[in-house]
């Protein structure tokens, strides 16, 4: 029986790898070049095995995760009881912030989708640095550093992670490698990550450090024909007017390699 299971897994892996054509990497490189973007994109199967990578040297380089840390942060908060569910509410303090969408009350669902920094800073304060240190060390998330700023460590360059490591983290989440993670928390996360409309097979989180560190992210997974595929893009991003390219380049690349309609 064990041999049959291993053989079946091997067949699935071969099928997944065969989805990508030989020229796909060149097509993605041309896509990045056409937009004048310096960045990387890693696409992998759910086991975390790379199917396509643009700019592999950059894929190994660590950057601040920015708001892509909300993926892990949400899971930690749900499992620690800091959050109960996606309708949990955050009361706006009335302070006007640079992003207009943040200047109101939020639920977990809307906070995640609006990438509300102050909402997740409140979450981080409740979780605390000790809990973050333990969890990041346990799962080997990036460089595992949290420093002394519980409200800023994922934004200011203290915590860093590479695109390759983002893929490894997502693979561990999807394959149940974390004993502390329940199915309920994962389902809540999937619900708030899911894109709307025609792109509902895609689950993603964007991130941007701002012009100081100048790194933009688009990280997540998609379903195709009952299989899961993972992706992690990061790019040099100095101007907010380029922010749309994080999502646009990722989805266009996934279309080019046949994983998205």
C-alpha cells in the first residue's frame, strides 16, 4: 500500500510539472521586462516544489514581508484566541491615516482586504513579542527576528523573508505541517484571502513596505482542476502608482503558464 501511495504522489507531481511548457520562464521574463519591473516570481505545486521561477537569485533574497505577514498573523491570532472569527470588529480611534480605507471601523474580513495596518497592530499588541518569537522560531519563518517593536517588526525591515521561503511557509500551511493550526482557522483565512468574481479560484495577499524599503509583494495560492498551486512575487516598488503591478503581473504570469483562465 505504501508503494502505491508513493507511486500516486509521483504521478501527480509529474502531471503538475508537465503543465508548464519549456518557454514559460522566458515569457514571464518578457512580461516583467515589458513593464520595466525588477522582481521575482516563484510558482510551485502544493508540495512546495518549484515549477517556474523568474529571477532565482532574487527569489532567495530576504525582504520585509510587509502586509503578507497578515497571513501568518491571522492564523496566530485565531489560534491564540485574540481573534474569534472574520466578523470580529476593530473600533476606529478617529485618527485620520494616509489610506482612506483604514479610517473607519473594520471586521477581520475587511481589515485583511483593506490591509489595515492599525487593525493588525492592535492584534500584534495583544499577541506580544514573546509569542511571536516562539512561533516564528518554531516554524522557521524567514529570519525569525521580531526585535523590540511589536507593532512594526514586519514593516520596518526587522523581520525578513524570501520568495522561496514564502512558498515553503504556504506549503507547510496547506499540507497540515503545523500541529497548532486547526482546520477552522485555515478556512477563515481562505475566506478572507479569496479574490472576488472571475478570479475566485485565487487566494492572495499583497504587501508594500512603502518607498523607504521599496518592496512590493503578492503571495498566495490558486486552485486548478482540484490541485493547489502556490505563488510568491516580490518587486522593487518605490511609487504607489505601480502598486497594481503586484497583482497584475502575478495573474498575467499565471495565465501565461496555463494555471489561470
